[in-house]
C-alpha cells in the first residue's frame, strides 16, 4: 500500500485498536492460481501476534491456504471530501479513510479445544454485555456438530501496514473547515472521520 509519511500510522496500540474496532475483514489468498477473497470477522490475539477466525467448511479457500502468505484488509471509516468546502478554488475532490493491511502465514487449527475457545472469544466480543447468550450454555454435542461445519485457522502476523488519510497534508485551517462540514451530516462514516481528524489536530 502506498503510504505518504504524513498518512502512516506508526503507533502499535492505535493500529491494534483499529483492528479490534473494525474487525470484519477481507481475507485474500491465492486459490488455484487466482486471487480469492472471503469476508469474515477476525479476532486479534496481541500476545501471540496473531489473528483467529474460521471459514465455512464448503468454502474452497481454506483448502490450499495453509503456509501461504495471507493478506487481510481491515477497512475503517471513509468518506468523500469536496473541494467546495475549502477556502480556495485551486483544489480537487479526494477521499479520507483509514485502512490496515496485515500480512501473515496461515495455519489450520484441528484441536477441538482451541476451536471452541476461538468461537467463545468471538461470541464474547460481539454479544452485547447484557446479552443472555453464552456459548458455554449450548449443548456440547450441538456445538461439536456445528464446529464440523467450519474450518478454524490462525494467521501468524509477519507485517502490518497502516494508513490514516485524514487531510494531514492540508493546512490546519482547511482541516478545520473539512471537520465542520463532516460534522454537519448524519452519516456515521463522516462523523467518525471528523472525530479522527479532530484527534490529529489536537495531538
């Protein structure tokens, strides 16, 4: 990914926060000599520097991914930036966004205990704190049968590229004008980008 120096995210904790917040990712690999992609949630394990997830068993992708170099994209908030918001007419449209690219090597998980632990982590992450649902309360035979329908995996991370394109290459006054316009909408992506831009301005 092309990352000009003023758009690069260097702080590891910031990168991890984005991965955890925008955890529904796109996973790419080569399958039968062609690019193949699956959209799926991934769980970050910081201590292992790894991502955990699972494919549906009928998917073709998992069959030749083990030991492959895997490429994962985590897409954060993004929005259109109109040059009409600037104080000058010497400008063109652009797009602000946050994107994290993760590279790693995949291993297929066959240990049933690890698979169940991984599923538990996913349920804990996405269920609301007051949800009555708990995977441990589900009949173990049912869980075992359902887990046969998935292929669990671990991606050992080898490299991360992180980019936050938030108009940092524009004067502070212009950034403030953009923030004002983005906040004056109900679009959640616009509002989130505005919030990230504000944080940059107050660093």
